[in-house]
C-alpha cells in the first residue's frame, strides 16, 4: 500500500511525531511519500523510523528494499528534489550497503569507498561540483571513520547551514587532515604561519567555520586575507567572535570584501563601506589587538533611519574597549541613537588603557537619554580632548 502525504505540511509542530507514532504502530505501508521541509529533530526522528521499518520498501524515490538487500552498486537520486530527511535515510542505511561505490545527490557522483577510506586515497577534491547541503551531510557521514585522508576540498559549492557546521566539526576532529578547502590546518595548528592568503579560494561556509576555530587560539597569525570568497555576514561575524575570544591573538591585519586593515596601518578610512553589525564584529576582533592603528573613520556605514545602528555600535564596542592604540575615532552618521551611543561610551569608559583623544559621534540622533553616558565617559576619560556630539 502507498501512503501519500505530499499534500500535508509536516513542518507543522507535532505532525512528524504523530506520523512516526502511527508508523511504529504497524500500518501495512510499503511506499511512503512525504513533502520536503522536514528538518532538525523532526528529520532525525522520521528518518530513523523509515530506515528501520522493514515493511517500508520505498521512501519517496529512495529504493529502501534494494538498499537493505545490498543489491546496489550505484545510487542516483539527482533527478528528484532530494531533501534533508531523504539524505538522512540514505545515511542510516549506508552501513548495510557494502557493495555501494557511488551516490549521486546533486549531479556529481560521490565515491563512497574513497570517502570511507576502504579504497584509501590521501586527497579528495570536490571543488566546484555544485554540491549542496545534502551531499555535505553524506560526505560528513562517510569520512567520519576515514583514517587515511589528509586533504579534502569542497570549495566553490553551495554548502551552508547545519550541514556546513557538521562537516566542519568532523574535519576539525580528524588530526590527520592537514588541508581543507585550501586552509592549511596543520600549519595553523602548529603555529608555523604568520600570514595566510586565502583570496578567491572559495573556502565557503564550511571553510570559514574551520578557520574560525583555528584562529580562536592562534598566537602567531598576524595577517589574513579572506576576500573574494563570497562569505556571508554570519560567517564573518563568527570569525569575529573567535578573534574576540582569543586572549593571545596577534592578528592585526585583515582583508575581506567589506573592509581592509593593512599590516602596520596607523590610519584606516572605512567611511561609507556599508559595514553592518555582523561584519563590525570581525573588525572589532582586529581592532582589539592592533598596536599600530591610531585613527579609524567609520562614518556613514549605517543609513539614516536604519535599525541596525545600535547593533553596529554593540558589535564594535569590544574592540574599542580593548584598544590600546586608538587616538581618533570617527563614527558619525550611523543612526546609533541613544542605545548605540551608550555602547560606544561604555566601551571607552571601561577601557582603562585607552589613549582616545578625539571622538566624533555627531549626527546619530542622540537625545538627553544618550547624553548621560556621554557625560559619564567624559568624566573619567582623561585622554579625551575633542568630542563632537552635534545633532
């Protein structure tokens, strides 16, 4: 019997739980059809029941009966719109498919035995193969026990979200992997690099997540170029958080698509660069450790009336609070409002080693509420000799 639930929205809360309970109760369904959109714990729950329920011989277009019988050498699912739950079902049945050599989910046949390490190769390059999250989930599962691979490249693909995080976590857990998406993991772990040029390498979200972990403890890297990698704001923000958490970082120069702080720079003009709050976190991570940067212009990054102004200020605040070299900060015309001004003033006030002499925070819609943290900052910041708070 075929149970067709493609017209049901199983992403609604509680529906997958009801379905799995019904399936466990023993209906005589041999084919089960569901629509996409099932993710996270719901996908894990449903895929477990489908993979272990022997009476279900076909799930969407996945031939469960043949897979359990280990009668397939190739599995080609590229013609269907494979979902996360479909992929998780495939992953759960991989252990019983000893004969399987290839799986194609996104138009590229992944070599199963090479990924597992049963046909050992030192390096695998899947760059620019139009791989998506489903292929990434499969790769993550297959390489988990691979003890021979030292290099993996999945750059220039479309891997993001939880799939990217899971892949990055597995890569970082394997000490034998020395290179991932052109990132020299071993050299970064061994603290043997001071400069790292990844411009245009297509590291993608998985690479950014790996790099984030490596720079969170690096005490040797001073310059990093991650420009032309199509990294989204969230990836840059996560790298910024990693730098801010590092207590011994020497990374004082960085180039990304949004901004550049050159090595040894004393003055940097980033006015009108459209730096948002997420990217500002990365800038704060660089500012925190710079010993040469004395002048920074961040005016006109947040358009007037935009609600991102306070978050922009909050993201910059840790860098300002830790800077021991900055003497001039221009941050006018960023829609900071009272809330954002409070973040900036508190950061300056809490920096016991600040050398800030000039602060321009005008044209940020400050009211009498914002004037209070400004006054509190002025009262304790002896270095400050110039302050512009014009409306």
